[in-house]
């Protein structure tokens, strides 16, 4: 039988000291989630249980002097299998823990085919220093192996740049343009530089970028240009990027994950990792249920893009050249006329992502033109 707990008004109105209230809070927290010390003790057992229940899970623990906790790294087996179907882009970011022993949780987040958040790897470390980041990236590479054309996106931290060059030799590193834009604005104390930088990094073509770069060079005797050159233009400018970042110009998606875990970052290490595991399990179930009941052959994200491009295609002017080539004019592309043949055979790296969108739009425009012509012939 459950005891009937009662509390008088006199007890509630009693003026308790802050220290007593804090100790009561800590006791209640320990009873519900366990103590921080106990969490580190059961971490090894949790690791083995996770590997048994989730095949191919990678769980590594680093100790100092063979007895003191230092780092922990986790990638779920299901996440590894799903990553093969994601875009080869990993966004790295870290955020502070709120518990007694502080620390930092580093996350590696990918994006799935439906343009949704896909958390991949996590590590609890002391801080975002060279040693901790190298340990994280080394374990990440051991988990995912060699990925062709892999791109990492992060803020402008020298530590992460150095580690990527050492561990992932065949990958590319790009900067989060949102962080760089904010740094530029704070450094120059002028909102004008925000638009100058925004127009430059979003340019698809070198000719367009150079027009904006002239304005940047003329700003305060070239001080802004020097600042941006120090950040390596190929790391932030879309038209000069080495790898294909699939239009992911910022690390905002990793910030979304950090926001989701904001309230639980006070939990002990084991409880925090278990919360993340449970959250991913729930997401996987929801997405699996949604797609199993879907009647469409395309993802929601793809359907939205195709619908938008079809609307744009209706505004294009299509002039046949012969049976296989068409001259498509779209005023939205600076009045430049493109042929379908040129778009298909183009090897220009500047258009690596944009060409896909243009091709989809041009194909729809040509299809609409042919269908209209067929209707006219029938009539």
C-alpha cells in the first residue's frame, strides 16, 4: 500500500536556508538519475550492454592513469548503417555540459536524404582542444572508414582544422558562414560588412564573386579583404569550395541538436548518453512509420523541390533547335540563355550543385513545351 504523505502549511511556509534547499535538490536528483560518481562507475557496463543490444556500435572510453575518466565516444550501429545513405557531409560542433564536473560534448551531425537532422557521433571530453578533437576524429574515422568526397563543416577553430588535415587526409574542410559573418561584423563594428560578405560567399560563379570582391577590397583600404583571406577563401566561398557541401553553408543543424539536449546536459554521463540513444530510437521509429505508410516514391523534401522547380519552369521560354536540343531562356538567370546539352555536359565545378537544380528546371520546361506542342497537333 502506498503511504499517504502529508505536509502541513507550517512546513511549506518555513524559511529554509539556500544550502538546505540545494542539498535537498541534489539528493532528489541523485535518487532519480544517480550520482555523477556512480555514473562513471557503470559506464563500462553500459558500454558492453549497448554493444550487445546494438550490433556494430562503437563505444570507446579513455582513462587517465588507467583509473580516472577522461573521454567517452559513442556511435550507434544503426546510425552507422544509415549514414551510408546520407550526404557525405558531417557538421562538427561542441557545447558545454552543465554538471558538477563540467566538460564539453562534441557532436558530429549529418543530413539525411529528406534534409533532416541525422545525429551520428558524440563524445564527452574536457574541452575542444587539439588532443580531445584528435581523439574524437580518430574514433570517428575508425567508425565510418574512408568516405569519398567527405566534407566537414565547423566554425573557425584552428584546432578542428589541424585535426581534419591530420586524420582525414582525403576529406575537405569548410567553414560555417554564419559564424564567420558574425565574427566579421563584431570585428569591424559595422553592419555594412555583413551584406558585403553575404553577397560574396553565396555567389555561384567566379564572375559574380569577383564583382562583390571588388567592393570588399575597397572597404577600409582592404582591411576586410585581408581578414577574409586569412580565413581561406576556399573554405567559405561557394564558388571556390573544394568539396560539395550540398548548399549547407552553416553549422546551424548541429546547433539544433545542441538546443534539443540543452536541458539534459546537466545529467550524469551515462544518463546523458542513454537519453540521446532513446531520443534517436524514437526518431527512427517515427520516420520508419511515416515512410512505411507513404504512397509517394519521393521524399517530402524532394517533392517540395520538384514542385517549386515546376512552377519556375512554367515561366521559361523554350525554343527548339533540333529534335534533341532546346534553347531555354530564364530571366532569373541574369538573362543568360542555356542549352540543355551545355548543362548536361558541363564540367564546371562552380555549378556542381546549382546545375542539378537548373537541369531539373530545364527538363520540366522542355517537357511542358513538348506536351503543349502535342496538344496543339492533336487539336
